[in-house]
């Protein structure tokens, strides 16, 4: 996710058809700064297959937001998120984890 800035009004879902599918930009927290005459929003982007409409994406906005956000993550960020989930699950289930990285 990143913050985008535009001189024109931003929409929650923008879809642009390509030969291999459609590029999609999703935006949340859209704000207009009248003094600067600019729009800002949190934005993620991704690609979907042919046949998926902007209305379908709007109907399942959170799913696509999470999908595009996850696709944009680096391998390190993915591993850090998995590790945090493992530790949280262990804490919630009172499970002990051997965190010895050497395997000894």
C-alpha cells in the first residue's frame, strides 16, 4: 500500500483493460484538499483476469485489497507476517515454541 496524489478526483476502483486481463487500482481513505486542489488516498494495485468487472471488485473490495497488498509484499515481509502469526497462535493456544534457529 502506498499513498497516491492526483489533481483529478480519485475513485475507489479504477479498472483498465489490457490484452492479458485488467489492471486495477483500489483506493481507501480518499480525501480532497481544496486549498491544494488535490486528491489523496491509500492505494494498492494488481491485475485480474478478463471478465471481472469493477462492480464485482467493489462488491468484494476487502478481498481484492488484501490480495493486491499481499502480492506487493516482499518475501521478507511475507515471512515476518507468517512468523508473527505463528507466535500469536502459540501465545493464544499456550503452546511452547522452540525458537532455536540452529535446530540444536
